[in-house]
């Protein structure tokens, strides 16, 4: 465990040196604060509290930004070090490949968690400073959104490691990573919507729809956060989806955890068989 923590600290130091920590935190904080000051104004017209509207806005933002940041910092974690020759040096020490992988994962996850918690936390503090009354349920929804945002980042860090373990060079890994981001964030939902419109409820049952949604981690994240309460579901336009999608919060969290464990296991297998 000590070796893994040392490797994690190494990744965090490299993130600081490469300005990843500062860039990710600054980007998320700037976008979150913009949404607070510009996006919470209509709260009174939609029947939701100010923080509820911020949760909706930040959840939508997270789906686009956090997976991209996660893939950018992880896609060359393995292939990049192999190309630079530092992986051979690292493995010359008494350290196992799975320890290297897990140490890198924890380090990159720490960077994402810090950027998310600080960026979104500043947004919450800014909202509190406006003296708007915020209920306990709204704070619960905000905490859930922040924690699940970190979990969504972990999913795409794991996917980035799988890409990095399989790709032959950094350029290929970068191209595949961007392609994966486009598929999960943009193309998948457009294709699913097209299928549902064409099907008109004839063949795609409720169970099949639930399975299709769980095949995309961003959809699991979206449903978890935008249907967490009646107010948020109504304000986000998810009220109708909540009635047609029978997925409990624990099932959605379990799906996100599985999306972390699966790619990480495959990345460990690919890395163990890769020649340096």
C-alpha cells in the first residue's frame, strides 16, 4: 500500500508541474461560478430553489467537461511513459505493474476530486453569500452531484488507462480518447433518441431502455442527479423520464462503479501482457 501511495503522490506532483491541477480547478470553478451568477436567476419561475437550479446546470456541465478532463490526463499514462522510457526505469524497482496502475489511478483521481470539490464548492459558497434560503434537501442533492461527478471522472480515467494500455503510441491514444468522449457524450444519446423515436414504443421495452441507459455512464450520472428529487426532476424536464425509467439510485451508483472496475481490470490485463 505504501508503494501505491508513493506512486499516487508522484502523479499528483506531475499534475502540479504540468499545471493540470490548476487548469482543471480553474476551469471548473470559472464555469461553475458563471452558472451560479447567470443560471440561478430563473429559479423562482420554475418552482425550484436556487441551489436546485445550480445542481441541474452543473450536472449538465459535468457530463461534457469532467469526462474530457479525465481522458486528457489519463490517455497517455501508460503509453506516454513507455515512449519516454520512464516506465522501464520505474519497473526496474521492486514494484508490480498493477501497483503502478493503481497508484496512477489514485493520483489522477485525487487531481479530479480536488478540482471538482474546490470548483463546485466555490460555486456553493458564492450562492450562500447571496443570502438565498437553501433547504437541506437541496444541499443533499448538491453533495450527491459533487460526489457522483468525481465517480464519473473515475470512470473516464479508467477508460483512459485502458486506451493507454492498448494504444501503440500517444497520438493514437489521444485520437481514440477524443473519439470515446464523442461517443459517450454526444453520439450515443443521439442514436438512442433516434431509436426510440423510430420504435414508437413497439419493441424497446422499459427493461431494454434501462439496460441501454446503463451502457452509457454519462446517462447513469444524468439520471442519478436530475431525478433525485421532485423539484429537480420537474425543473430539469426529467419528470416524464423518471416515470418511464425504473432505476434506483443504488443501481445507478453500482453501474458507475462497474464502469470503473471493468476498464481498470481490462487495463491491468493489457498492461501485464504488454512488452516495454
